[in-house]
């Protein structure tokens, strides 16, 4: 099915009345997912945003609760206001990233209400990639640049119109508000061509997990980390990184408990009160980063926690490239212990 | 939907007791404010909770009471950081926050019908105290064979729960061995490090589980002794500490390989630890 961009824009503008609508906007230095009021504000021709859209479910900084102390007493308050939200223009890598974060924020024992209440009230409108950046390598993880996995409604740009795929019930509810028409044979051929595309850059991860099973004590980690500055930009720009800190913001007798993005690359991340630190050097922290994404997460959740968006490659100040890092692990000689 | 696991319940600090002579460890007794909170807080020996000192932060501590002691929770906490310092200075009657219970617990079901040797060093005796207290309870004592506790500290003043230890000395249901590192005036019991005292006492490993908690050096030298006594790694348990924030297996900092100490631990058998990377 398809819809002309003009009609889609009208429907989009009508949705703004019922939903908080988030879409890619050019902010002068790149693309940022931002609340918009009109389809005319939406940047339609873009590779991907600088930061992943995870912040709409897992903000960089958020209040978990607040409290007030009076003498020896305390009153604790927690309120979570969640609006119905549409995220428009989510790329397939980021949509898959959200599915991976879902597994983290709801594990075998606990559900994170802050994440899940936002997640449940959000509809994801995915937008297939017709242009691919040199840093893109999603095809390494069985993600297609024009694949609809993780989206509720999925669009492919056909020039004057969008091809529309309804993926979930949530997506169907939105599609009911769109005047959809059939694709012509030529358009269908174009859709098929876009859908069959792969990222030119791909890494072989077929044996990476089992290789890493045997690499905890490998000398590979000794040299790998040498040029890393430990700046954390890879984690903050990653659609699947989820580590956070919980801290206290206090003014006189009132306080707020907040959580803030944190990263396993930060030296204090694992520092005990006693002074002991199990990951007290960059080598162990880099090993954790790679192991977590390509080994531990696979054992715990059944898939790798990298979606090949390439943001960490683009933003790294010293040009560390996760593709080369994985490739290096694939090729590293095993040390007999 | 389950309750928000980030929100603490409020409990009252009814006693703030200086536990050790060096004044670095206090035992906090917290009282539940209502029946509902207490019922929701069903815990087992070995579990921990996150304590909030409002205005300062939150940190995880092992629960020192046993579920057989209703109405209260106790925590014995060393003064090392922001939260523990604030708790140490807190006036009795102050409200604190508690999240939990968290983590797994000592496998008391597996221990049934077996002997249990509890080996503790220094202030890592808190959840071991919970375990011993639980097994000693009239309702449970019959489920277990011999209970031996080997507990040591640098000097007599650093032993936790001195009154209770005195009680256990005369309790036929438990075999208590206490030791200090160097001779001290007035001390008539064992003198020597935990590993050598364990070797001397030589508890039989037949039908016996061992639970070991203490400083890393103590554990390092006690394990070979247990091995010599033929304890297989499947029957040696320990409880680990890690820096934690959420306590829910989400914030990502307490993992050892695939395991999050907060939700998959803190209790692990030596057999399990042998399978995990040495990063703790």
C-alpha cells in the first residue's frame, strides 16, 4: 500500500493534536529527534540522527522520585506522566535497538516502569533507508536497511509517496487514519529493489560469540585499548547501551533521586566503597564493552547488542572502529591456557 | 503491573548501635511501619537491600536479621562512603528508605538433612549471622545436621554480635569456634587466621556444605583448606559484593561475565564461580 506525501503530511499534522510527535529535524549541526508540530518541520532526506532515539524511553537524565525531609520524617513522591507519543522516521537499526533495550528493561525478575510506560504509549513509524552511510553495517546483524522489524508502521520513500507496511496492531490503528492506495507494478518493483539492498560494509559475526567465549584472557585486549581516550561517546551514542547511574540532587531539606546515562568505559563505574575496582583499567573496560555486546548479551538474551548503526564509529575522536575491533577478535590467535 | 521497584518503603531507624571497638561498624535496627510493608518484604538469609539515607543516596547492604525475627531488619555497615557515613551519624527515630529484598539466598533447601559449616571473617559475618539464626530457629533446627560456625576477626573488639556469640557458646545446637589474629589480653579462645583454624578444626566434608564469606585474602587461603578436606566446589558457597545502583539487573555495573551479582547473585557456589571470568 502507499500514500502520497501530501496526504501523509496532512494526516501527520492531524496526529499532532492527539500525540506528542517526535521526528528528525535539522538542528544546524546534524539531525536530532525533536518534538514537531507540523510535517513541514520534518527533515525527510537524512542518513540518521546524531544520537539514537532511545532517549524518549530512557532519557539521559530523569527523575525517579522526590522527597522532603521534615525533622526525622520523610515524604516520598513519585509521579510519571507519560504522553501518547509517535516516533516518526526511526531507522531500522534504531527500531531493532529498541527491541534489544526492551529485553534489558524487562528481565526475568523486574520491569522498569519508567521505560516501559513510555514504551507502551509510543508508536514507532519506521522509515527505510534508501541511502546508506559508509559507517552503516546493519546487514551484519540480519537487519535490512529497509526492514520493518521493530517498527509499528513502516514507510519506504518512493519520491512523491511512501510505501506503507502495517507491522503491528499499534501500527494498524495509525494506518486506519491514512488514505492508502495500491502500489503500481513499477512502484512495487522499486520497493522490492530497496528492500533487497544490503549495507556494503558488513562484518562476519557468525563465530564471534563462541570465539569470545575463549578470549577473556587473550592478549588481544592489551593493545586494543591503547588509543581509546575513555570519553564514553561510543556508549552515549549507542542505541543499545543502557548503563545508568542513580544519584541524589539535594537542596536544603528537599531532594530528587535521578538516573543519568553512565557507561562501562568510565573508570569509576565499578569502584567499590572499599577502593577495590574490578575493572580499574581501560583494558578490562574495553573487554567488558565488547564482551557485553557480542558475548554476554547473546548468552543472556539470544542476540548481539549491536545493530550496526555506525554512530560509535562516526563519533569516536580517535577513529576506533567497532568493525575492526570485532574483526580483530575474529582473527586473534587463541592462547592455550 | 508490579510495584515500582525503584521506590523504597519507609522504615524507622530504632537503634543505631556502635558494633565494633574501632567504631567503624554500626548495626542499624530498622522497624517496619506497617504490616503490609512487612508482608511484601519476604526475604531469606543471604539477600540484601538498598538503604536510602535521604539527602545522601542509596547503597546495598546484606540483611543481618533472619526472617524468623519479625518486625525488624538489621544491617551492620562499615563507614566507608557517603551513604554509610550518613547512616552512621543518623539519629534514632529517623526515617530511612529500604528497597528489597534483592538477590538470591543461601540454598537452605539443599542444606536440609546436611551439616553446614559457616566460615566468616571480619564484618562479612552479617548474612552468615542471618543464615545461622535461621537454621537455629526452633522451627528449622530439626531440618539440619551439625551446624558449625568458625568466625574470626583481627582482635576481640572487631567481632560482630558479641552478645549473641556468647549465647551460642553455650548453645548445644551450634558448634561455635571464634578466633582472633594475634593473642590479646583476656582472650581465651583460638588465636590464628581463619584458614589455619579451619584446618585445625577440620570439619568433616561428609554430607556437609560450607559457606564462606570474608575479605578476599581470607577466602583465597580458606578455599584450598576446604579442598584438602574434600569439600567439592558444588558444596562451597560464598556471597559476593559489587558496586551496585539499581539492584535489578538493569544499570549494568555489577556483572561478572553473564551474571549480574545483584539479581543472579550475590550467592554463588564455587562451582559456578569457576565458570565465570575472574573479574570481581
